[in-house]
C-alpha cells in the first residue's frame, strides 16, 4: 500500500470516528504528522430542551447545575452578568485532578483569570483549563467524566 493510500485510509477512519461519536473536531499527532479535521456546524435553530428523568440535578443525563436552580432541578436560564467558561477543546471533562481529589471549583467558589477550574483529557493528555475571568462560580454545567465538545459551556461565572 502506498503512503498516500495509507494516509487516506487513516483520514477515512478518523471521519468514521467523528460520525460515530458526533464529534465536531478531531486532532491527531503521530510523530511529525499532524491531522486536524473539523465538521461544519449546522445552522442554529430554536429548540426547547425538555428535562428527562435522571438523577437529582441532572438534565437529560448530560449536564447538571450544582448551584441555584429553578423548579424540578433545572439550571437557571442564562442571567445577565454571567460569563460562560467554555471547553477550548474536545475531550473528557474532569472536575478534579484525580478520583480521590477535591474538585478544583464548586458553586460559590471565587476564581481569578489564572485559576485552574477543571481538566479536559484529550488523547491521553490532561489539559488544565483556566477560568480566564474572575468572579464567582454560579453553575457547573458538565458532569465529571462527560465527553465535551469544543465551545461547550462548562461553568457559569458571575463577574466581579
């Protein structure tokens, strides 16, 4: 098999992985070779999310708010003055550095711009995510061990 055919086969495999896991972006490095694939985002439409049964505080089994909540444990809608800390990469969200460690931040924690708020594991690398803003954590929008997408809101912060 020629190197070009082998490369094309790898790219097709990455595309299949993206489709199977509904990923928007995937990056791979092998030696000197680097591949970054991104899918175009569909146009946004107005969709109303309905809560699904799950553990207390869970919405649809994928996100949770550990802060002030409305009826039935649903997160409060985006309030004025709140800033979202979003995932800068695709990976797995972790609130602590290890399974027996305390979370970096919780609802009510005060953060500054350089403070680590979580880690996202991508390709076996733990990436520390900094707040990049200062204020008080008002909601944690991802659950520990959850797969997150690029740009997905992880926390809501009331700015100082």
